[in-house]
C-alpha cells in the first residue's frame, strides 16, 4: 500500500489556523488587507494590553525586502513582530507572551529564529 504524502499547507490555510488558534486563546486578531503602509504584516493581535504583528508565510514562502523592513521598523519601535510559517511557531510566541516573558522569535529547526532566517 503506498504511503500517503501530505502536502504542505498553503499560506492561506496556515493563516486561517493561526487566526483560529490565537482567537481560541483569547487574542483579538485583525487581518490587515489594505493599509497606508505597504509591506505591513498580515495580522495584528491584541490581548490584555499586549500587541503583536504576524507576517504569515507558507513553508517555502518568501519575505519581500519591504516586508522585512516593516518588521524591523515595528520591532525597533518596541512592537513585537514575527514571521510565522507554522502553527507551532505561533504556539511558542503565545506561550512566551502569556508567560509574561519578553517576546522573541521562536527557534526553528537548525537553531534559526523566526526573524533571523526568513527565505527572501
């Protein structure tokens, strides 16, 4: 019997899972469709006085230079901002945030952090 091959989730599927996960955990999540700033991350989430931005990418998705620049701008302004490719990564971010710890990008396989190893 042939093994079933699981296709990677699309960016839209990953985003839907992340929105559901965060909403289920009590976050107020807004999907940003059109803003006055091109390259702004896909999602902004609020919970208990905390705000974070999330750029969702498929596993093989590429972050544009403008998106990377916007995330850097937000981070320098003190607003936690992340590139997330899996539901597991958002789980780690939520756990850090709800634990009262300083938010930092989750570690990926190979030791890379979410913001330090995006595929451009």
